[in-house]
C-alpha cells in the first residue's frame, strides 16, 4: 500500500493556508511575507508540541517537510538548479524549483511548505479532482477546513508507530533498569545488585545499534511516503554506509541538540530555589507558570526536532543519489516515488567503469575502506552513547516518572511539556 501523502489525485490542489502561495504563481514571495509565514508556522508548531495528540501532527508535518527538503536536494544534485552556462543562479533557483515540482501532480504541493490545518482548494482550471468536487458539501467543507491536519495526523501516526516498534522495547528496558537500581539502593537487595546495571547496559547497547539505523530509516519513510520502506534493512544499511562521515555529523547534532534540552528539563526542579516567591503560589498559579515556561522550552525543542529531521532528509537524499549513480543500489530496489523523481532528473547509474587495479593496490585500498568504516561506526556509537548518558544524568537530577525514559522528544514524540502528577498533570 502506497501511503505517499503527496501522490493522490488531490495533489494538483493548492493548500488554503496562511503560509501557502497560489501554486499557479511561481514567483518568489517577498522576504517580509516569507518571514511572517515562517514565524506563524513556527508558532503553530510550538503550540502543538504542548499536547500528546497534537505532537503526532508535528511528526506528520515534519515528514512532509522532509519530503520537500529531499526533493529539493535531488533537484540540485540533478543539475536542475544550474543555468545553461553551468553556474548556479541563486536569485531564480527558488522559482525554478517551484516550476519543477509543479510539472508533476505528485510533487505539486512542494512548491511551498506544507500546511498545518487547512485543506486544499482546486486551482483555477484544475479538472484532475472531479470525484472530490462531487462529494457531499459537508465533506468538502471539512476537507477544506481540516484536510492538512488530518493528513498530518495520519502520517505522524505511521511515523511514530515505526519509531516505537524499534525504540519502545529499549525504553522499557531503561525504565526497568532504573527502577531495579533504585530498589537495590533502598532495600539493600544485594542478591540482585547487578540486575539494574546489566539491563541498563543492555538497553544502552541496543539503543546505539538502533540509532545507527533509525534516522536514515525515518527519512526514507518520510520521503517515499511508504511505511514499509522503513524496514528495508539492506537498502537503509547501504545508505548509511554511503553517507559515511555525514552520518557521524548527524549523530553529533543529535547529541549537541539534546544537551540544552536536558538542561531545560532540569530547570523546573529548581524553580523555588531560583524564585522563592513561587513557594507561595497555589497549584493553579504554578500550572500557569509551568505552561509559560514549557511553551518557550517547546520553541527550542520544536526547532531542534525539525532541524534534525530536515538534516536527515538531506543526508538521505545525497546518499540515495550517490548509491544509484554508483550502482550500489539497483532500480528495482527503489520505491516508486524515488524512481519517478530520479527519472525526471536523469539520476541514473554512471556508465563510467572504474579502472582495474592490481592486487597490490586493490587489497590495501579495500582494507583501508574497512578500517575507515569501522572507525566511523565506533565514533558514531560513542556519540550516541553521549546522547544516552544525558538521559540518565537528567533522571538523577530531576526524575520524571515514566516519561523521562519512555519518550525521547528528539527521537520519538516531540512533546515538550511536563506537569508532575501532583500538580494537575
């Protein structure tokens, strides 16, 4: 089943969203207008990160943005951003990209960023969506009012489900190890003293192994629009290997982005020390203070979540194009969306063959490649270990029961708020 959000017949429509331009006009919008719409869309995203269900829609919106980002990266790699003399004309590249995506209904909505809530209306002269126009009026009204929100929820639920399949068991191991460790500390159960440590180390090792795979798999699911692409281990493994040091850089960005967020999770535990007057507030007033804090904290979290996903999408796009050109992956290993875009851009396997090497050269080169891959893998694993270490440190400093281990907002559900159970949470 193809779940590509941009491949239905309705994609010849234009999104009725404050930040969406009429796609029949491919002129580049003014800087002021783009800035206003950027702030508006960011504000909506931050608001949605404050509730669990709405955070699912943030995943869906981000996946659609990832598809646009990868498509633009392929467009550049295919040489479509270059002028006939071979130079990159930056002043008109945005307009040229809009024309490129509008040439195919499957990519037409990517002339602009995805909408948060409002659905689509037919563009002037559009006759590709007759069945939609013949639907009952109430159905068309709901589709116009909430079409994008429903689409974001559906795509987000698929993305979260795939991520949970490979991460929730590990989070459960972490939670068990934490509780086992505290049980040993309080009850002095020396016969089980190693249980918490051993299960914790097992969870850490499993998480690192998963994170060597997960960002690229999430990107491929987002761009192809097919959840099954997430589980094509051979293809994703080839993409990770081809990404090389860029995969290491992506893991470093995750670790760096998680550090200020860890500090942000710790701050509420010291509110009263920072401002003694807060001790005089009642629960309702404290909830108001916490909500204001978590809104601004969510702004940083939302920016980090989207930025990391867009970086992963561009990494995936570069690696996939390279794998196709170097014949690492064959055409039949690509998903329909990938094949269609590559056919339009002329991204195919190169006809040039590598010059034959003697054994005296080939063996050292191959050995050097193996050593380099092992070194990159070890370095990347160490960076992911630093990411996990922050989770445990945060738990010691300000423990958030259950959610502190069961949800990592940069990896799973982008939920950037927390009210303790005794404070109306």
